[in-house]
């Protein structure tokens, strides 16, 4: 499998692995942005195309460090080990544990066990999000590595711009400030000072599809995000509300993954779309049939989220027409999915 190949090619390097149920790509991208700007030679593998990088994977003979996004999903159809179990990190990050991939981890306990195994493989340092209940349980267990906790960085928001340590950022949201703190601590472990880190992170625009600005007008803005799990919906919606306090938020989420289209797992979404002023869920019956899953109904989806004014669509054209009919004065749109809403052109949704 390719994770095994990457390990074989990086045996003599210092391996940094970014794990967790959310934030992996963003944390990895932040680290790579800073290291590249400081001309620190490193190899890498990241789960999204990053600005300033030609490829999503780099493997060389001479780089002393490799930064790896550590996905917990299976390595291949015939190698059933989670990818991040193969990397044997010197330095690792765990951003949080929120049950996902129920098609291969059918219970929460089985899912958590994968992170326990990963934690016990770490050779030197674990950097972990201290406000995650499950992670706090894990770090209490006996371990030989050094533990460094992190939380949301102290920050200010002025005129829609977030600042940390007197540094204006291009990104925003508590989850991104947590990601940024994790990235800073990794860079510290690699010999980068706080001063150098903040100097370089100021120009970081974010990873592709992670709270990415699609369109901006004088009265509105449209962002898209990869969010699809319950915790991600909450975090991303909250970030938008906090950053744009004077604007209402319309949030639209597509149920697209195996987990999100499962009747039993849908119950996990209760309360996850309470933050937006208008909440919309879309799913495609064709996608359910293609994935060979049990059918779900609009009523099941409506009941799962527990919000009385929730709107549920199963037709892309009707969803598109509805969004275009809204008044976008002082109102933002957030489109959340690991899919494409069956090809909707986002840029045409707000005027």
C-alpha cells in the first residue's frame, strides 16, 4: 500500500504525522507553508492541493524531515490497517476524535482504539488538542512520549479580520486558531521560533476547500468548506457567525459520505446545524443507490438534525433556485460538503 511505501522511503527521516478526525489537512498545510517560506527542506504528503506547491506529495533522498497527513482510513482494500498506523512518527499531532468512517469502524470504541494504537507508536512528542474529551482520556494512559497540549489561541477580531500575537491573519474561526496553534508547536519542535512562525503564517490563505472564499460582494460573501461530520458543521458554522457578526448566515450541507447517509449515524447530527440563521440539508437519492446503501427519507433527515425550520432538498435544481431567490443583503452563504452538490456552480448563487 502507498502508506507502507512512504514509510519505507522515509525510514531515515524525522517523521511528523498530523492525525485526528478533523483539521489534518489545514494543520499540515500551515506547517508546510511556514517551512517552505523559511527555506527548510522537507518532504511531505498532504490531502489537498496547496498554493505554492506543485504536487501533493514530495519524496526525496536528501530532505531530513517529512510532514505527513495521517488519515485513519484503511491503507488499501487488501491492507486493512489505518494509514497512520504505518508511519511510526517521531512527532505527532492529534486534533480530536469524532466518530467517522462507520463503514469500517462500526462502533465508536473501535474507532477510538485506532487512535490509541497510533498514540502508542509515537517515538518522541505528541501535540494534542486539550479540550477534546476522548483525547484527554487517551493521554492519561501510560505513554513513553512527551505530551504537549494546545487550545484555541487568544485572538482579536476587528472589521472582519482576525489577529493573533499582533499578526493579522487571512484565515479565521476557533477551529483554525486551534489548527494554527498545533502547527506552531510542531514548528517549534522543528526549531522554528514563534517570531518566525507568525511572520510567515500571516500570508497563509488556507487549504483548498477549507473555509475557502468563493465570491465576495459589498453586502455578502460565499464560502465553501469540506465539512461533513457533525463536529465540523458546528465548528465551521460558528466560525462564520463569529467572524461576520453583522450578517445572517445561510448554511447548506450535503450528506455525501457513507457515514452521513447511514440511518443510524444520522442521529449523530442532532444540533449540528443549530448555529446558522437558515439551515439547509441536501442529499441525492441517486448517490445512495450508487453507494448501495439503504434508502433514507427527507423526514428521517429532518428528524435527525432536530431543528424545526430545517429545509431538506433532494433535487439540485430546486435547491439552486431556492438559494438564488434569497435576498443576500447582509447575509452570507456557506456551502459544506465533501462532494459537489451534484455540480451546482457556487459562484452564481449570490448576487
